[in-house]
């Protein structure tokens, strides 16, 4: 399962609203809003395609100017280890 740390750069004054909105999406965990109108989050999906799809969806949210990948890792699920 892919897990990534991301940083969303938002239009001035929209970071808190963007953070609240993306926090409702499945597979997104908002870590916080930081200075410079940025939102730090972790995303995870069942597959790389699912993660890419979620990443693309975040780009389409009103107020989001950019989505940057800060960290990426593949986590093994219990089923994959068997």
C-alpha cells in the first residue's frame, strides 16, 4: 500500500478551509496547516493508481495551487506478507 506525505500550497487565506475539506476525503489525513498557506497531509491508497488518482483529485480542489510530494513509501499489508 503506497503512503505519501504531501504539502498543498493554497491561495492566500484558504489553507484552513482546504485542510478541512481534504480531511473529509477517504485516504487523506491532515497533519496541520503551516505558515505560508500550506497544508501538510498524509495520503494512502490500495494501489499506486489509486494514490495517483487521489493526488490528481487534490489538485482540483478550489484554493489549491500546488500539491507537492514530500515523502513516499510502500507499506506491506498483513495479507501481502502471507
